[in-house]
C-alpha cells in the first residue's frame, strides 16, 4: 500500500497537446485524485500502485478524448478518405508513457505524482504490456497506428482483443513453458467499451438459391463486440482509433439447463464464443486448431468490414463511391478473407452485380506481404472452408474463375491440391500488393508471386518498413534523445531525417564523449537489471551482443549459438590472448507447436548454464536468454546494445524492424544482405556495417550442391567441434542424445545454410572484436548509424502508403477551438 503525503503544490503551467492548451501539475493532480475517488472508489491512503496508475491513465485519457473527438469530427465533416488497417496483431506495449510524451504532459505528471508522494517511474513500471501481438508484424502495426495519427491521416486499426495474447514465456530447467498472459486481469485504462457497436457473425450451414440469389443458412453465430483505444499523435495534433473485437455468444447463459443441474453446459455457449478471442495464433497442428484460426481470421475481418460499411453508409448513399472513401490495408494474409467477404456484403446483401462487386472490393483492398517462404503463405483446406464458410468458398471459386477468364493464356489459381491459397487470393483481390523492403519486393516478383506479377506488372510496389521515433528513440533512450535535442533541436522527433544534421558535430570530441556516455550509462542500467532479475553479473564495459527475435530456423539463432560455443572453446584454450569481453543476449518466443525452435531455446539455455559457470572464460564471455520477450524488454535492451544480430538466411527475412531500432540507437549491425539490412547498409555506409554470408542468389545455388552441410563442417574445425560438443551431450549430460535432431538437421539437410555461412560469420565476429577494441572509432561508427538511419521512420513509410497505395491525404489539424467536449457522433 502506498500512502499519500502532502507536499508542495506546483502550479507552473506545462504546455500540453494543442497550442494554447496549458495544464498545470496541480490540474493533473486534481484529475488523478478525482479519478481515484470517483472511478476507482479508493481513498488515497488505501490506494495501491495499480490504483494510482489507472487514475493517472484516466486523467490523461480524458485529455486525449477531446482531441480524439475533434479529429473524428474533422474527418467526418471533410468527407476525406479513411484508412482501415486490418491486422491480427497490434503489439502496442505500454501506453501510459507514450501518451504522456505525445501530450507533452510528462513534466506535469512527474510533479503531480511527487506532490502525492509517488514516483512516476514506479507508476510506469506497473503497467502490463498489452498482449496483442508477437513480433515484427504486430509492432509494425503499432508503429503505423502512431504514425497515422502523427501525420494526420484519418484511420482506424482493426484487430482482436485477445484475453491471453500469445503466451507468457518462462523457463523450467531451460525448457520453454507457455502460460496464459493475464494483462486483462486489471481494468484496461485506455479502452472504451462500445456496447452499441456489435455485429452478428455466422459460420457453417449451407447455401441455397432463392430466385437466382444465393442465400446462406448458417448454423452457428457469435457476436463481435467493439472496444476502442484512442491513439494520440506526437504533440496531440490528431488522434485515431484502434478498434478491437471481442467474441461473445449470440445467446448467453442458459438458465433452463442450469436449473436442470447442467451447470457447465449452461455456460457452454459463452465459453465457445470467447474461445475465438482468447489466444493469438492457437496451435494449428490439429484440425480443431485450424478451424479456430480460420474462425478468428474471419471473425475480426468480417466485423471490421461491416463496421466500415456501416460508417460509409451513414455518410454516403452511393456504394460506387466506396473506393474513394475507404482504403483497406490487409497486414499479411490473416485478413485475406476480406476479398470474398466484401464481395458477399456488396453482392449478396446489397444487390450489387457480382462482377462490379469484385471490382469495387479490389479497388478498396490492398495487401502487405511479409514473407518469401511459400510455406508461410497461409493455405486452408477446401473442405474446412466449405464447412466453415460455405458461401465464401463459392465466391472464392467465382473470383478465381473470373481472374482466369481475363488471363486465358496463363493459369494462376487460388485453388490448388484441395487448398485455398490465401496469398494468391489476397493478390487477386488487391489493387496494390506491397513488399516491406526493396530486396523483398524485388524477390516477390521473381519468387512467390512471379506468375501473378507477370499478369499484373503494375500491382506490386515497395514500402520499406519504419519505426516510430517517439517510442524507439525519444522515450526508450532518454539519454540519447536529450543529446540529439540539445544538439539540433526538437524537430527531429517528427522529421527523423533531421538526424543527418548531427554529422557535422562528429568532429567535436565533446559530442562523441556525450554519445559514448549515454551508451555507457544505458549499459550500466542493463547490467544492474541483469544482476537483479537474472542473477547474472556482467561487465558493463563488455560488448553487448544482442539477438532479439521470435525463434525460427531462418533467423538462425542456432548459428549465433554455434559461434558462441566455438568462441568459448577458443577462449578456454587460450585465455590470455587478449579477448574482447562479450555478453551474448538472446530473447524471443518459439511457437508452441514449433518443436525445432523450442529445442533451440532449450539448447541456448543449457549452453548458457555451462558457459556462465566456467571460471576461466567468465571474464570474457557470458550468455543470457531473457524470458518473455515483449515491447518493454526491447525498450530496455535496444538502447544498451552495441551489436545487432541480423543474421537471417539471405532471401528469407522480408524486412525487419528491430534492425532499424538498433541502428537508430547506435548499435552496429552484423548481418547478411537480407531484408532491410540492404537499405540500412546503403544508408549508414558499408564501413559501418559488418557484412557476411551468401547473397540470396548464392543461397539458391548453394542448396543445389550435394552434401553442402558436410563440406562446410569438414572445412571448419571450430564448427565441427561445436556440433560435436552438442551431439555428444556436453551441454546435456543427463541426456546426451537430446539434441541429435538439431545436429542431424545441421549436418545433413541444413536448408537455412547455417553451416555454409558459419565461417564467414565467425570471421565477421572477429572483425567486430578488433573494431570494438578502439572505442573512439566504434563510437563514431555508432553515431553515424544514428545520424544516417532517420529514413527508417514509420512516418516516412506511412506517407509512402498514402501516396502510392491509399490515395489518401492528411487533414488539417483541428485547433483548440474545434475540440469537442461531448457528442455521440464523434465516436466513429
């Protein structure tokens, strides 16, 4: 329990979100106390930290709402085109600090809480991460939502309000154990429940004809219920909406069954409905898992499209205007069912001719592809689609046939071998298809969508990813952002390419000294955290070598681990050779059904236990795998990193956004020519990037070489020794054969060419050792990475989408006099 102490009252006005809107710390303190009393029903003397955190959040939220209403009112009255971003994930992380920073109320909040005897950092640390995503896909969506607001583009984000998210990761004897996230156990302070916005969504049944029209007779239905979170821009100039759907039963509690003593059965409809919005990416290795995932995808997509049409029809009476008023972006194939569902809504429910419905839907829809791996492009069994969405299966066949008629000389189908190919369907039903880095986009044209690209040569465009500088530099790295602002002013925060203005200062030793001091202090903070939270003592002057990604073979965490084992053995054999001390940090989750990835997690933990216990190598090498990787952990790690591991097999990583965050925060990259690494290297300079490994073309050729893995192992004794240690059980003495699956895969198949790239990777790491030894030169390279990475802003990416895909315009920012203080219509 935290008791309130009466302290000074600071009445100094603090500039807030809109020009002319001043908020004093006393104003904010009074708002906090009011919400604590009247919304939470707590007296200050009895309030816990989470009560104060929610009260502060509500005090900020009420200031966001005025700007939110004004933005929606402006969008509605202007008749402007709106953007609708459909994504299975929105990895938004914590919102309290974001909101404070963007509203310009951080200083006022700090003063107000100090007056109440509280510490702002304690309050911020209490907020749980919203469990709404897993990795880059979801974090990109979150960055895009913030940037859409910052550039003034009227937009809605649509997704699922997961009760338990992906999972909470912990380790038991080194093994990954999945537990449900509990982020919703406390009241989410930022969201508004919209009881008046709900849609009935149907599954199953059969389709009949009535007067030449198809009529769907479903056998199951659920209700999609809306929850809204306002997303405020930098300086509070604009606010958009993140609308998440929660599944509820059409008919609730069955009192009759309950009275018969069938207590569990009485609640069954609610339990089955809520299953849809409980977990992100349920394991689809079973038929039931596949059905649930398809239900989820249809659930949020169909609800979102109905909401889009509801809003459009409230403002316009001509459906043919829809493409001029609505741009609908499909983030990956998860919402690809939007094509047939939009056609069904226009044709079956509103009477538009089928061909026109297809053309109209396509003119609204665009699709972002995130993978070059054909196996990662979703496919659903036709029998499952027939059973779960019978009318949609008919429309998919009609869409496929209509596409074939227009392209009689080349047959490309969304239906193949009894499966519906969602990537091809999304491509056919989108007017634009974009890749997320220059290399990825070009490879799309020659690999996964080669034939479709030949048929539609103007459809594929590039939009390289970006990250929001407000979260990933300004807030996450306060020391660096203060240095930047002191040097070039605050304009960089929403014009990140202004970071180029830093370069003339690199000749000033004072600037580089401050830059190095910021990195050093960030590393000291992380070292203290590792000691407290992980019981791992590390040298803060060591090279902090970080790989934080979801665990996947193509991301090659196991190559990093093999190099770690080889390095450990070299140090142990010759400890006085002047080694550069390193701290190897891993973090990331393996999908519950991805057995190989979970073996990699287990192996990393077991290797870490052995290496960290070695007194000979301890001064030079430590290894840590940090559990439950999320946005908050990334914000802790990225500012402290010296080296960014971007080591995927060339041609497999679509873009990446972690690579951009690291570069902006002054970590040098060791990486392949893959994804956005290519563009990062071009911009920061090849001399400030540690390149290794085969190109995408060389990867393809290498796979054709018989016995390529065995050749690579035979040619490198370090690699052979590391594999032998794993295979012989050096890290698993209780079960020496535990990792034979890993060593067997690498020694024979090795599709992702870990062994073939290992030697080049080892040599790159030794170049890094030598470079890090010269700290003055290293810090200059790090500063160059910061100064030249401004192009990788999500603001730039969003402006690209607006110009090249959505044909959308930014709106004028409403002034203080335009702010609404009430009005149901503003809800959107």
